[in-house]
C-alpha cells in the first residue's frame, strides 16, 4: 500500500491526519511492532478503564472488571478489526501470505495501531479515536452488557465461545511454525514430554527410498501414535508430526483446555 492510500485509510477510519506514517507502517506490518502491541494494549486498557470509571459506579468491581476485560479481549478487537477492514491495510512481507492474517493478527495489529496513534497524535486525540472506534457510549455499553448477560446464561453459546478461545490459543501456538516445532512447543506448554520419532519402515529402491516414521507422545494420560511417509527422513518426520498434532488438537478440544 502506498503512502497516499494508507493516509486516506487512517483519515477515513480514525478521522485524523497522520504526521508520521512510518510508525503506522511498523504497527501494520506482520510480525513487527511487538513493542507497539504491548504498548497499545496498555493504552487501550487505560482509556477503557478511565471511561468506565468516569461514567459508571465503582461500587461493583466485579462488573467493572468483567466489562473492561470483555471490551479489550482479542475476540472484541478482532470484530472491530473486521468492521474497519483492517486486513486490507495489513502489510505482509514477501515470506508470508494473506492466509497469515488471522483473527489474532487483526487483534495484535489493532493494538499496535492504538500505540501508533498515541505516539503520533497524543493521548487526547487517541482517546477520541478509541472512544469512537470502540463505540464507548452509555447506550452502546448497556445494550452490549444486556447481550453479554444473555450469552452468559446460555450454555450452548458459552461452549461455542470456549471452543473459539481454544482454537485461537492453538492457532497462536501453531502460527508460522512447522508441524515438528509446533507439536513440541504445544506439548511443552501443556507440561507434557516431547514427542518421540522412530523409523519403522524403509521401502523403494536405493536411489529413491520411501521412509515411514512413527511419532508418539503422551497427552492427558493417553498414548497417541501417528505415522508419516516421505522420500526423506525429514519429510516423513514432518508428516508424522502433523498427523500426531491433529490427534493432540482433537483430544485438547474434547477436554476444553
């Protein structure tokens, strides 16, 4: 995206004229701007907390915490990212593709953009943008809160939301990793031992062999096994890891994290 198009996108959605486009480019670039993401998360949390503090009773800390958390959670950020067509301006390096622009990426890029706005426009203007884009108004929040209470009382919707969070966590773990490292990292994250790989068969002619590897691991007290084939040990190992990872994911979903 050229500078003019990016400037127009910012003007259209945030109603500000950017002074320094470079910080917005960093915020929008895939796998960059991690510091901006953390900074933006803090700025967003402050702005939302201040708004709730100024407009609602602080005698109900449980309600305050619940509403604040729901307004800044990744699921809500993703919805806002879609509404403002954030995916259209995410800058994708040559080594990546549009498929890498996941819900998690939209949420992260929105947080980074909030930090960029703060640095470029100052706190006052950043507050105005956040309150507008996040639709922070009493009418909207009260309507939204009523909807959330209905959702909370519906076990089917709660289960669907839980499944979405489970899959978001999995996708965040697997994103930009091959199956071998993704499997090992996910098992480690859940306190399990790393997988083991064993060559169980080698067929074909000497100049064109085919390898079969077995991948095994323990997850939640169960022994899982999967096989993978390939024209090299590395390829067979990758396919075995991928197959085993799918079994781990299914078991993880069944137990709800």
